[in-house]
């Protein structure tokens, strides 16, 4: 699956808005996950669904190393691009 960084950001924003029961406008893609109210259980849910949706293995430490939606989207986009290049 080929996705732009912007598409990944929007998918993550929609996902977290739904998970947190807030409007998408309140989900700042530059805010740290803890500031958004994402605890470890929600982070695991995000990891699992991102892996299923994008077919990319996302190790748990990736969320700590990339603690915002924009950072995770950049990481995922790089992984997807690398996987496509290797295919």
C-alpha cells in the first residue's frame, strides 16, 4: 500500500479522534501523544491498527522515539517507501 505522509497523518488523526472521543480538529499532529491523552493501552491499539492498516511492522519503541502523529507518519512513510523499494 502506497500512502503519502499526509494521508498517514490524517488516518492517525481520525483514528485517535475516534479512540479519544474528540473532534479531529483537537488532535494536533505535532502534539506529543501524552499531551493528546494517549496512554500506553491506547498506544498499543494504535500500533496494532497501524500495522494492520499499512502492513508495516511498527515496534513499540517507535512510538517513544516518534512521540507525535507527524513523527510516526514520517517513520511509517519511510518504512513503506523502503518496503516498496525492496519488493
